C-alpha cells in the first residue's frame, strides 16, 4: 500500500512540474510573439515617417503617405499575434480619419494583420481572438502600447 501511495505522490509531483514547465514555455512563446510584432510595428512606422519626410510618395493633407507599400521592405513585417492567413495591411478609409484603433481584430480573412490610418499616421497590429475578450484586449494593448478597456475594441 505504501508503494502505491508513493507512486501516486510521484505522479502528482511530476504532473505539477510538467504543468509549471508548460506554463512557462507558453509565456515565453507569447512574449516572443509580442516582441516580433512590436518590432514589425516600429519598422512600419519608421518607413511611414521616412517616406513622409522624403516626400517620395503621395502624401495626404496631414503629410502622411496615403498608403503603405510592401515594396518598402525587404520582407513584409510579420504579425506573430495573428493566427492563420490574413491580408497584410488595411488602410483606413476617409470616414475613419479620427480613429486611433481599428474596429475589428483579425476574425477572418477579411481583416488585415496591420491597420494604417493615413490621416493620423497611426499603424496598429491586430491580434487574433484569445480565450476571452479581456485577454484579447490585453494582448492588443501590449502589442500596440494602448490602454483600451474591454468593450472598446470591437470584434
């Protein structure tokens, strides 16, 4: 009987260790996805400022490029916080000229990984839906340096 109890204790302890290891690994992967996406945002925004300064592309009234050209980059910047296939960039329409954040997260193929508002010169990374709305908003805020509350980021 003692052997059975000792074996059960060992199995439970091994299970707990495996769970802690999995949790830490998951956290490290999440941190890497956020870091990769933040670097992509900085690269895109840097190119927006660069081309606005050069004036080598069409600019709008506010002095920002009217669109972002994938040709500005050796390889398209990656949004590691989007799962599956999605278009690379969406440019906001004039009706959204005051928006600082996109209306939708990446929910399907119709939503791009990155969103650019040329009227404000703002670039944002969308994220895939997480387990809860709060986790989705938390990831969006972390990637974009935003402070949105749950309910402010439309699905």
